[in-house]
């Protein structure tokens, strides 16, 4: 496996300094309070069509709306989703991008890097055998003219079902100093898009931690240059279903932050930052999103509507829910 440093240490350090200053100003022991893809048809190969329907979310032309049908957000039936991590995935999943992206592609805006970025590994399966609800993450990278972007790297990272990030080089804010989390490198990975702008990752559904909605971080680089760093979320109803009914996820209580009151994505056009999802025949989740990058770095980079900021006021130590934001 190829290890990549990412070259983002300075930005991580800067965000950690901001968090540390705010934490100090609050004072030791302060209580934490958290208010609860165009004329483009992608014909690239997927893993086949043995899976179920890939959802019925509508294309707005400005990004993919979050899916709203039962397959997309689950039925609420306990046990309907798989467990056991990526080892139980059959891989027979449809290509979710065959219907195209609509007539326009709106730029994906930037959000905070966060202090939890750490050394990554070039690989498709980023789970390292960790248990959880298995998820295939399908990404399509295009530019503002809806043209697929080949040879773009997608670097993703997210927390484990228990709300901890991995990596000895991640801040203790993110691992809570947990020895197992520090020794691991799970839920981190990078891949390069093919000629159709596609790349897939296999992972497990992320957990939650205090003051943040359930989310996945990503950075897109082209020829080594960062084009956008941002975050994606899942439908709130899906989050609540998994947290309340699924093994590993249902032992930690209800999450304290939703998409609408999240400090990073809460003020954004959420449809543009929400995965479309569907439950596959093997119980795994297929989640997909098109990411629209600038045609050139000379184009101004917008910021996500939620402000993309650091911790909310009062955000601080773990309150039984994992590391502090973002």
C-alpha cells in the first residue's frame, strides 16, 4: 500500500490552535451544549446490476438531491441493513450515475479541513476489517461544464462507528488518545479517478460525535494541487434509523446534532452536500455523489453555506460522543 502525507500539516495545526484557544477561553470543566450532478451519461463499468434500485432522488442540475424513497432511507426494519463490515459485501451493485447529472453542474464549495486529517493510504477498502454497516461510496468528479475529470485524486476520511478517528498523527482531539484508534489507519484512503471521473471506496457507515452531524471529509487534488476540500452528509432520517436500530451504532444513544443545526453544513443547500443512498440486496448501502470542481484554480473557490467553521461555541471535550469538532 502506498502511504501519502497529504501535505496539509500546516492547515491542521492552524485549526487545532483555533480549537485550543477556544477551549482555553471556555475554562476547564465548562459544560458542553449542542442544539440537537448535463448532458452526461456515464457508461463506465460498475460491479453489475444485481443490486436493487439505486434510489429515486431527483436531479436538480446543481448536485444530487438526497433520496427520499424507502430504499434510500431504509425501512426502519431492524436487521434489514447488513453488519460485519466490508467482508460481507457481494459487490454486485449498479452504477448510480447512468441517468446523468442534469443540464448544469454547480461548483462544490469548500468546508473546513478539520484537525482529524492524517496520513492516508492508496486503497479502495478503507475499513481495515473494522465492523459496521458496510457502505460502497461511489464518487463522480466533473468540472463546471459537467465534463468528467480523469486522474483526480479523492482523499477521504471519516470516523468509526464508535465516533473515533484513527491515526497516531491525528490529534488526540480526534482519537481521544485511544490506543486502538491511534494504532489503526481505518477509514482513511485515497484513489485516482478513471477516464470517466469515477472512483469507489468500500467502508462502514460513520458514527457520530458530539456537536457534529454524521459526515465524511474529502479533498480533491489534480496534478498534486488541491482543488477543493469539503464534507458530505447523509439524510437525517437515515442517520437516525441507523443510530437507533443497528448494532454498534445503537449502543451510544441518540446523536446530538442534525444536518440542519450542524456548524459546518447547517446553513448550506443541503441537497448539494447530501449523499443519495440505497440499500443493496446484500444489506450493504450504496451511497453516491457527484463532486463538481473548478476548471482552474484561478476560479474563486466558494465556501459552504454553513460557514465551514471550527467548533461551535461551547463545543469542547467529549461528552460521551467522540472527539470535538470538526
